C-alpha cells in the first residue's frame, strides 16, 4: 500500500506500433559515422574539413518525412548548412548531390 492509502493500477505495457514522433528520421551513431566516412570528413559543398556540423544534414528534411539513412545525409560545415536551410538554391544543390551519388532522392521527387 502506498503512502496515500491507495494502490494505483499499473500502466499496461503495450508495444508501440510506430516510433515516437521525435525519433523518426534521426541518424543513429553508426549511420552518422558511415556518412562522415563516405564524405571523407569534409563538407561536400565547399570541401573544408574545419567547422563541421556534429550531425549530418538531412537532404530531405525530417519535417518532410526524410529518413535517417546514409542516402539522406551529407557532411556539411556550418556555413554551407546555413545556406542549405536559407536558400532554395542550397536545398536543390544538396538534392542534386544525392541524386548524382545514388541515382535517386530516397524515392522522392526533387524540387523543380
């Protein structure tokens, strides 16, 4: 019996049918390492090995359903990452990079 004089019924242990919303599309540590190795620990846009982001850039954004897979991530420096998020040209450049590398963009159509 608890301090307050009642015993609450324990919460049932049901498994989730899908991942929690916040976890969908995240890169695992292994996938991040694979992306960094593939890109030679250099920004794929400007080629610098300095001031890199600690996590890869999602080419198809998580908010748009982009997966946390190797073919949806690229190594970027902070300046190129800002450019990718602030300009349409930046987003298209990274989409085209992935298309050149893998032949498609995670099954999605690139922005025209």
